[in-house]
């Protein structure tokens, strides 16, 4: 198991600039759905669950 570096900077109410060891990306939230510029998608589900996948 290795170490990961991640940092987020808030750009506006529902968008962020994300820094990690593999580069920089942006993310935007639309209600319970968050998408990022690398094709990742997160959906908040009832009961405290989260679905994470790819949209590309």
C-alpha cells in the first residue's frame, strides 16, 4: 500500500481545483452528482452510500 497526495482548492460554491500526484483536474457538483474533468462521477445515495464510477 502506497501513499497518495491530494489537495483541493475551492473555486466557487460547487466547483474545485484538485491537485494530486498524477496531475491537476477540476470537479463540479450538480445536486447529489459530482463529475470531474478526468471522467469520474460520484453520486450520493440514500443511507450515506456513494456510487463512484466513470462516465467516459
